[in-house]
C-alpha cells in the first residue's frame, strides 16, 4: 500500500515537473492546464501562519483540503454560485477554470474571532448582529491590509458593480455553508473567499476561485466549540490534520 502511494506520488510529481508552473503560493501550486483557459490546482501539505513566519508540513492536509474544497464548490455550483472548479484529477489536484484574480481577500463573519476580536475588543465567540463582510488587499509584503470600498474603487482593484456582485455572492455562500456545516454539527464562524474575472467576448463577470477549506474558514464543533480549523495550527492546539479529517468525515467525503 505504502509502495503504491509512493509510486502514485512519484508519477504525479513527474507530471507536474513537465507542466509549467504558473504560480506557487504558500499552500497551493497552479500549473498550466491541458487546454487554454484551464489550470491545475495542486494542494500542498505545507501550511503557514502569521505572514509565513510560522511554517510546517502537515502530512495528508493537501488531500483533505482538496476533498473538502471540491465538496463545497460542487455544492455551491448546485445552488447557482459559479466557481472555478471543473473536476478532480487526483487526490491533490483539480482541474480549474483560469481566472484573472481580483487582488482582494473577502472575509465574511458570523461570530467574533481572530482579527475582528482583536481590533474591536470583542470576546471570541460573541455572535455578530449580522453577517459582516470585510475586504483585505492581497499583498503579503504589506501584510494584507484591510481596505475600504473607497480604496478598491479609487485604485481600481474591482469595479463598483463587481463589488456589489462579490457582496451578494459572499452572502449567498455564507447562507449555504452555514446550512451545510450546521447540518453536521459544525458552526461556521468566519471564512475568506477569493474571486476572479472570466471574460466571455466583451463581457466580464466574477466567479468564486481559490479554495474553501479549514485553512480558510473558522469551523467550531457546535456542541463542544472545539476548533476544527487552522487556528489549531496558529495557536499550537495540536491534532491539526485529525481535526480537518473530522470535518471531511462529517461532510461524508472521507
Ligand atoms: N483568512 C485566510 N487567509 C488570510 C487571512 C484570513 O484564509 O490570509 C481566514 C481565516 O482563516 C479566518 C477568516 O479569514 O477564517 C478571518 O481571519 P481574520 O481576519 O480573523 O485573521 P486571522 O485571525 O486569521 O489573522
């Protein structure tokens, strides 16, 4: 079994070596795809936090996140949230649609945690009066600063219409995912989305891109409030991969 896994990994690595790398991020690599307009998204086992000051390789994380993200993207597609996922190519690789990434991290929150708790002195776990959407500029050098719509419009990172669309899609994703996770006893505290533009003739529209996984969401066991997400890594709580696996198991994808 181990030999088979090793052989599969080696052959995937060979395939990848032949493909041109388009972009390498902290937890993912994008390779050129088999056809124009497509890419291959590879989920790495690497994890980082605090602007990559803290790093680790978590064996098995890539497979689990790929599966969870696939499940979520398929679900979203089924309720009309268009996204870049096309199909699974291997346990850690997905065929995706190529998009022009909008340089924003879109965070949606239901419950206070993380940087929101810090910024406003809100106790972690305090429910918010309504879902909050925040925008951060995707720029590691600047530590992803929070930005206002005023900045987004002035610097033309996205048009006012795109921002309106992004808000509407984000709220729809929130509603859907609260239901999906809630049904398996998991509370969706907050999450981060990324969007990209696709052009069809003269018109361009935005679709959901990147990944949705315990690396990009805060997920708590609804009964015990146990953290089942990347905060286990950020805060040295242990059992990181075990907790991600628990999320996958409850969703029925592992
Ligand atoms: N998040 C992310 N990537 C980032 C920053 C945040 O996926 O670069 C996610 C994070 O996992 C959480 C949500 O966005 O689910 C809100 O994160 P927050 O602003 O509280 O920042 P953090 O506490 O992660 O620094």
